[in-house]
C-alpha cells in the first residue's frame, strides 16, 4: 500500500472512531455528511450508506 492510500485509510478510520465515540447529534450528522461527501468517495470505495447503517446499529446496542 502506498503512503497516499495509508493516509486515506487513516482519515476514514479516524472518522469511524470519532463516530463511535460521540453521542452528540450535531457531530454525528457532520460525520455522516463527510461519509456522503465527494471527498469520502475519493478516499474510499466503501458505500457510505452501508457504513452509516452499520455504525448506527453499533450505537443502538
């Protein structure tokens, strides 16, 4: 994996960690906007709706 891919993965993983650690609705909405953004699409091939759905399931447990 090249350094740019590593950086992209680190950015996405940090957003996932931030989502998991907050209960603030405004922050959750902001992170979800990031997941749905074009910038996220450049960083990752993961389907943002799939990711959001699974993160929401984790929070509801």
